[in-house]
């Protein structure tokens, strides 16, 4: 392939871009360009495009000579604009180097500030500014960040050196260290660097710059970014852009500062400026939670003009983007600079309120309101809260910032690794940390809640927890932490690892011990947004429900039918499983029929309850599909009970169990294969379905119940016909005997590749298709849905897969089979309905695919119904 490298542009000055170029410039770069266009005070700079990042990886992790040359051309231009020069003795140029992907990934990648400093430059800055403390503070910060990010020395050593210095000087805050102290520290830092890296700390700003840019590209592939991308559906192929920007200094003294702000409350959506700032500080200080910042409103008292100017900019930006903005700013000696704006991350509750308010304010259409909400976020609305009575009776032992809503109760752990390990054992844990850092993400995900000692509402812990929908209370300074011994003191009590604690992310309250939680109650703007979504979507949303309680919950959440009732799941309870085992372990038709007679009343009354709960909406009942290994007894007592019930010896039962052993149960004697061997099972289930439908129809003549009977695991039309013949004969006999009229449908699941490949044949018998994408994924990939977790991590690490194909539909493979099956099926039977009931039915990107290939409905677990409704609406809006 011939590529014209000479003319390809990889670097864009902020003045060359605009807000619509986020694919190329990343979100941060595009918005810096847009703010520049709007005439806002943005320190100038340039963006190295996402294409350059992709090329860096394609070239074997190397920044090509052409791109390096283009970067240096832009440095020259920036020097001209700024009237400053890299490494200059008069007017040295310092820059920041920051990542900026297409989708914002807060805290996941790296940033370097004050780049361009060396021993000479720092002296120039100190002399010229008359503020040596500031100059040395910048330098020690730069060495620290550069060592950590570019050379991966690790922050710890430097923090230890700072703590030692503070102790020697008898001060508690960084700001109390003098210029001389900081100069000594900078020297110690460089020694530390040399002892770890074996080379002197680089002094040439150009060398520093290339090192930093490369480090940002490299950070696209760091473990925490990889986890974040997987959770947020961000493709690896996008790459990150890098922004090189002239420094504005917030650490120049008491007339300088830095902060972050949101135009609306990211926790509640309320329309008011929210944010935090710190005087005499640099960017990372606010979000890193090292010092606790002041609320933005107080900036009015400190610097009224700057505050007014900032408020005006906030209004302009919100009106311009027509969405809540999250901004970063710096004040350098009373002059305001904007460093970033982006559509702010928010809780689900805030997202709904902001969308509705923007519609009411005439800022956006309903279509836009529906499109702007991340469906995955809705999950958090559906999360538990504390039991109202219990919480009223409880007395908090501490209070901090309500950083991310929800309630959490669990055992205390002190490290992200412990959170993960305990979580994997099934323990509910609350992760208690001095402050969290992005490396903690997996532990944060595993925890029920997060409690931090330091940090404000915009700290890493708060931002990340909100994004994940995990309850978080941050900045509890009363906690006396002893991380080393895994304990802390609060309210006069020592809490140790494993002790219970409860935290309320909506109030910030902390409680000793266990407080029970209750499921979430959905209110507020939720219904309004869901109604809007329903206006746009064409895809119906059903639910996977096996119990009347689940079905009712799903109806409340907007399900329009049951797309999958797994009948084997109706036998998990102790009294029922006994009869079920008798059926499985029967060795004659008579024995099996006797067991089936016991099962039948359960089935019929369950089906009646489901029809009642669904009030005339469609109900698809999937005939038995028990992977036998999940149901045969393994405990001695159960085996004895079964022997007794069957009038057999324990040895006989064990022999039967042995004979049922399968090497590959998921590809074994399950699904319709069971009915082909034992047609009496299908007979019993058909009787139960038809009798239930007749009874409920009699009680509710207006409901027009049409039973949908679904045959699982079909791969060959003749096996479907065999089972269908049994069903039809039995159903027709039941209907005739009852003397009623009842329409019913017999359809099949498409979950074996052969069924998809021969869908035109299958459709001759099947009156509907429903894609069982759990099995279809398993069979298409050829790996077990129960065991894939054991090796998928290796596939993520090697980038063979970017996501779990059992969670997010593999559109290229499994999706193609689905597309083909719909087409073939409809060729044979144009009016057949098609749906999906594998786990993918509640995953937004998979729902979009289902819309595209023309399915009639998706079916998912009850709590994912709202997610599917919104995703379906977004798919319809997108395809318009
Ligand atoms: C499927 O295979 O996708 C399906 C819904 O059936 P089950 O999960 O019960 O195998
Ligand atoms: Mg299946």
C-alpha cells in the first residue's frame, strides 16, 4: 500500500481545529480548539492526532521521524506565538503534555506539567519572576511527574523524600516548604532518578518532550486504561491524541490557583455551578485529593473579577455545547486560563434531570435528550438504598462528601487487590483508602462501596465511582488511617480488616456495622425519559423471567412481554427439585411419567401466574433445557432421598447417575435432545402451558393469550418437527377437550450454528425464532460459556479480544449468523417474529445491532429492561 507520508498531517495547532474533530484530535484537543475559536483565554498549543498514536503502535512503538519533525515545527510556531523559547535564558517556554482520547477516560492516562525545565531554566524563572519558590516548586513537580510517567520510577520514593523534608522542617503542608527546601528536594529527586534509571535526568527540553509524548501514547495501553475501555465500550483502535500546551501557572503564589467546575451538579443534576479550587496549586493537586479544596463559590470572595469572568465562560460553554460542562481552569497571577471543557460525567439521576431540564429550557429536542443518556448508567438508579427504618434508627459515626450515590454495606478491606480477591470469593466489601488512584480501578469495581480519607467531590475516587455506579464517600478526614497495619480509627473505635461498615453515598454518612439495603425505587425524571425513548424505538423489549415476581418487576420497568421463561429454573427450590430429579433419574417411561405427574401441577400454576402477571402480553415458554450435570444429585443425603422416593437402592441410583455422566454436558443431552429421547416431557409441558392459558383466558377474556412454545437447542429441522408434532398433537387434544378456541405458536431458539445456517429449512416448522446467543456464542467460538473466564484475560492482554463475547455480541461472527438466519427465515416465512434472549439482549451495543438486523424484540433480565428500552430508542434515532 502506498501512503503519502509527506503530505499527511499529524499535528494541529489549536487554532487549526474545531469541536467536530474529536475523532482526530480527541475530546480534549477538539474542545481546546473550539474554545480557542470562541475567543476564550486558552493557553495556546497543538494536538498530535489519534492517527499519530495508531501509527506509533503500527510502527512498533516508535514516533516516526516525520511526526517528530512535524511536532518540532509546531514547537517553533508556538515559540513564535508565545514569544518564548524552549530552554531560553530570557523567556523560557514551558508546556504541559496531556492525553485526550475520543471518549473521555478520566485519570486513566498520563499527564506531565512544567516540561522544559532544567537547572538553568529554573534559575532564569526564579530570577525573572522574583518568585524562586514557585520556580523550584515547578521543577520538583516536573522531575516527579516525568520520572513517574515517562520512566516509570514510581511516585513513592519522591513522596517519601517530601515527607522527610517536611518532618525536618517541622511543617505539615507542601506550601510551607521554602524555595531552598524545594531546591534541595529537586536535587534529591534527580539523584533518586539517576540511582533508579542509571542516567542523568534529561536537561534538553526537546528530549523531554519526545519522551513525554511517547509516554502518553504508551499510557493508552496501560492496564487501567485497558480495563476502563473494556467497561466503557471504547475500542483500542481509537488511540489517544496528545495535547502540548503552554503552561499557565496556578502555583505562583496567593494570586494564583487552579480548579475544576461543573455547570450543573453532577450528582443531582441541579442547575448551579459546582466545583472546587485551590490557591497556589497545580492542576493535579485538586483532583488527586492530596489537599482538600474549597467550594467554587468561595472564589467570589478571593477574586471577584476572575470569578465573574469564569461564570460567564461557564454559561457561554454550556449554551454552546448544550450540555453540562466539566471544566478545568488555572489562574496565573489573577489572570484566568481555561485548560479544558468537556461534557461532564454524571450520575444516572443527574443525567435524567439534566436531559429533561435542557428540553424544558428549549436547549435540546426530546430526541437529543434520549440520545445523550448512557444506557449503562441507568443501572445505578436501580441499585439498592439503605432500608429507611434501619437508617433512621442508626447514628452515623462520621460524615464526609457524598461522592457517588447508593448504599453499601460490607467488610472493610484496605487494598484494591484485597477488594478484588475478597470479591471473587463472594464477599461484600467496602474499600477504605487514604485516597484512590487509577491503579485501584479493579478493586473499586469489585467493592460495594469506596470510602476515602482525602479528596473532594472531583477526586479520582469520586469521578470513577460515579462512572461505575459504585457508592462512594470521600474526604473523611476524621479517619486516622494506619494502612500498614490494615486498620483505622474513627469516632473512638478501631476498625480492622474484615469488620463491617456501611456507607451512604447519597448523604456521605458512615455507619458502624451492618445496615440492610433495599432495592432502588425509580422516580423523578426516569419515567419521562423512558416515555420519550418509547416514542422513538421500534424494537420491542421483553424480559427473561421465570417467576411471577421477576415478571412483575420487569413489567414495572416497562417489559412488553416475556421473551424467555426457562422452565428448568422453576425447579430450583428444595421441594421441587426432588420431583425433578426423579424425572431425570427415571429408567422407565412409567417411572418418568409418574415423576412428570408430580411436576405438572407446579408447572401449570407457575404458567398461570406468569400469564396473570403479564396481563395479556406475550409469554414465550421455553421447554426444558437442563444441562443434566446441574440437576443430578451429588450429595449423599440427596441420593438417599432419591433412592427412597424411587423405591430403588442407593447403588441403583448411583449407577443411573453414573450413566448420565457426560464429558461435555453443555454439548450433551439437553434441549430438544431430551424430548427426542423422552417425548413424554414435551407432552407434560404442553398440557401445562395450554391448560394454564385456557384457565387464564377464561378469567380474562379480553387478554387474547396466544401461548408461544419455544423448543431449545435445535440444529436440524427434522428434530424440531419431531418435537413440534408431539406438542401440536397434545395441544390440539387439550384445546378440543376444553371446547375452546386457542391459538398458539411453536417456535425455536436459534442457538446452534447449524440452525442459523439452515434457517430457511427450520422456518418451515418454526413459527418464530429467538436467538439464544449464550449458546450460539459458545458454539460459534467453540469455547465453553462456563469456562471461558479462565482464559479470556489472556486474550484481553494480547488484544485478541477487546471484550467478553458473552457480554457484548460478537457482531463479526455470531452477529453474521444471526443476520443470515433472519434473512433466510423470513424468506420462508415472511411474517415470523424474531427476537433475542441471550444475555446480549440487555447490552446497549448488542441491542443496536439487533435493531439493525431487523429483530422484532430483545429480551433481557428485569433490571436491564430500561437499559434496553433506551438503547433501542438510541439505535432508532441513530439509524434515522
Ligand atoms: C441462550 O443460550 O442464549 C439462552 C438464552 O439459553 P440458556 O442461557 O438457558 O442456555
Ligand atoms: Mg441456550
